[in-house]
C-alpha cells in the first residue's frame, strides 16, 4: 500500500532561496485558489487557506516550482506500507498581493471558497553558501524511541527545529523541539540534538486512536540572525510566519519521519 503526502511549502520559499542582484522588480500575476468547507472547517478559515493556494498559484505561474521526494517502507506484520513524501519549493516570493475576488460556490456537491488575488511576484534563488547537512538516527521510530538529529552547518548559524503532526490542521500541531530550556539555538560546528542533558522521546498524539503508523515532519530552520519563535503554532500560521522571514538570511530542511505504536 502506498500513502502519498504532498506538502506545498508556500512560506518555505522565503527560507530556501535569496534574491538575485539582477532581479529588481517582480511581475504582476493573477492567482486562484480553492478550499472546501463544512462541519469540520469554518468558511472564514477555508477562505484563508484558499488565499494561500492562490498565492502558491501566482508564484508557480510567475517563477515555477521544484519538486523533491523522499520515500521509506514501514512494515508491521503482515503488511508493509510504502510512504511517499513529496514537497514543493516555489521558486519565487510575493512582494505584495491584493484579493480581487472572493466567492462561495459549489463544486462536486460541496461548498467551496474561491479566492483570486493579484500579486507582485519576484523570482529568487537559493544561497548555496548558507546551508547545513541534516542526518537523523533513522526515519522509522516506535513509540518510546529516541530521536537524534545531527546538524553539520556550513557556517555559524541559529538553528530551530519544529515537529509537525500533519494529521490535524485545526489545532496547535507545530511544536518547537529545539532550542529549549536546555540548549540555545546558536551553533558553530557539527552539533548533535539533543545534548546529553535530555532526550527527545517519540510519542503519538493523545487523540490518535488508529492502530497504524503516523507520519510527521521535522522543519529545520537555519538563520544568520536570531529569530523569536513561539513554542507552538497551527500549521497555516507557521507557514505564513516562514513567508515573512528574510530570504537572504534563512534556509530550511524538511525531513519526514514515521512513528509506529
């Protein structure tokens, strides 16, 4: 059985790439996004998500996208599940945008919020000199296993690690696991997270009742400057926060993991 998870990282583009000195002005692009709503999601929240998709659409039209992939196999007797993890890096950023139309319509028998924006999109490029190599002790964990992250930076930097439970979009499901009360964000050389002062132990969400593995994602944010992050976010808010970061000073790696009971 194959499980497919696609993350469209709208905000991450601001972390993964920097301005080219040759790119001074962006192009004005129209983008359109849709999102369903109903008992489990309000109309207002659905329209905010539709606006994010409209921004994504405008950036893809104006600058294109890069798709990366990672996959791993999880076996629990007698079945194996192949998890295919994909993420999209958008090769541009929105300088300004205005909502030009917002309508509620019906699509395939469900209510949908449709948002159209006019956005000024600027192509930007990744800074090859600012990065870090990220290695985990494994991508497959059981409850109670220890998570170990090795970070090998290209230069001195501030590092922030967040875990995202992709099963729930409505609650605080992005949690900062590094830095914490034991360690600061600033690193100068190859570093192992956590230090010997504490452990990062794998658990499942309290409300997770299914008897099958769960997929989570680690966001490793690297910055030349210190950033004041909260301890937790809802994913749409986290995504928007990443969008506002200075693209010249930041970078990010996304790593998928699986946790089984």
